[in-house]
C-alpha cells in the first residue's frame, strides 16, 4: 500500500532537485506583512518577518531532499499541507473514489497549522501565510474532486484549539504568562528532597500538567510524596487546581451532562488514561503557557490545558447545494462518526458520540 506514496515522493523529489522549493513565500500577502513585529518569546528574540528566521537554516545541495533538517523545516512550512492534499487528490483519482456504487471515505490529516502554531504562535505573519496557503490548497483540492468524482460531503474540524504565544497574547489584553516548566519541576523536586529528607528527585516528567512519582514501591511513602507535592503545587501563584490521579479517575461526568458545564476535574477525566496519565494532574491558571523558548526552532506556544480556548474547535459540514446555517450549541468531535454513518447508511460505530439531527434527518432516534 506504500507504492502510491513512493511514486509521489519520487516525482516530487526529482522536481525539487531540479528546482529547490521555497518553503515560505518571499512576498507574503499584505495582511500577513502587516502582522510582522519583533518579539522576545521567553529568551528567544524574533523579527516576526516572513520567511521566519527558523526557516533559514536549510542548506541546499543535490541531496538536500534527504536531509533530516530539510524535512523538519518542511513540516513547519506552508507548503507541507498543499503537498498532502495533492497526494490525497491523486489517490482519490487513482482509486476512483466517488465513482462507484458504494460510498467512499477519504480522511486527510493536515498538520502544518499545528506545527506552525507551536513554533511561531497563531497570531503572527507566519500563521497568516499558512492560512492563505491552506485556503488555496483546499480550493484546488475541491476543484479536483468536482472534476473527477460524484457528489461528496466535506467535514472539516481540528483536534484542539490553542493560545497564541503568551507575550503576544498579553499585548492583546489577556492575563497571559509564561511558565518555565523545567524550572518548576526542578523547584518541586528540591522542595521534596528537603522536606522528605531524600537524596533523589521523586518527580519525573517534562510536562508539569502530568507529573509522575518515581520512587521504589511503597504505598505509604508514595502517598507521602503525593501529599507533599500537591501541597507545594497548590500554593504556586500560577496554579489553579491540583488533582491526584485517583481524584481524576473518580470525576466521571454524569451521563448527559453538558460539555460546557464540566468542572476542571471532569474535563481532565475526559482524557484520563490510567496507564498513561500522571500521578498528579495540574491545572494552571487560564492563559498560562508552559515552556521557555531559548533558541531558533524552539516552540513558543502550546496547548493541552482544560480551558475553552484549547478545548473548542470548529466543526463544519458542507455539501454542494446546502443552505448555510451556523449553529451555536455545543457538539463534540465524536459526533462526527455517528453522523457520517447515518448519512452513508452504515452501522453506527461504537463511540460515545451522537448523530447530529441538525445535519441529517437520517439519525435514528
């Protein structure tokens, strides 16, 4: 099943060796140029110009397309998603999707918005250039479907939201602050070493929202470490709430409870995995950003908090001839699968979503 991808890559790399690609527009759209402004994100000073400094480290040469640095820069550029859509359109045409008696499903993951959002934030010229490129690429993709397939339905969504780089968000009036995550975990360990009189760091984890207790098996001492860590975390100025894994495991929302009414513990429960989640879960205050960028290529923004700006995503259903309608009530991404199942007439998958009657009358009560 890898043959189509190998053929696509072979032709693409031959084209690039003849004419190396420009990863970023050298003359970005005017609205993107207007967003160019210098900032210092953490300890990293950037010009805010497009192309950004972080994209200027790729070296040319005959073998640049096999250079891992080039592939890294490619993912963080506005030309990556258009390549993905070109490949998806090629596959759809080659496989005759949309031209047979059965309904076909084509799932396409577009990742550059995530990559670019992490490295540059979502409020600057870099994300603006990405949105222009993605919009044009989606238009070309749908035009190719129009020319080569029958009727089709489009669903667009995302896996998470995000906050812009904390410093730029603060300029817009938000109470946004940056947290040096590594320094915080180190400070917690120094405190625990002192109060518990132990010669090692009992807490591990690069992400202080999910902390793991790493000590020899001893339930009583594990509880002692947990209690001391939770007490220290609760008095930190940028911490909103702290939970143990047991508290999150027990915080299952009542059936039918609105997603808008969930408590912080219930929000964490929605993504809790007893085999992977931390022993201590920390909710930082709203508009907090973890991580202190220091060098070109470091991420300046992140996601993963329980706050609505990270949780809310748009969900769009579209088909030719539909009447536009915006609906403000909350739905969930898990509602997409049951809705598509009803539209296509296949058995509803075993997921915890619901069919959206606002999209189709085929939902079974």
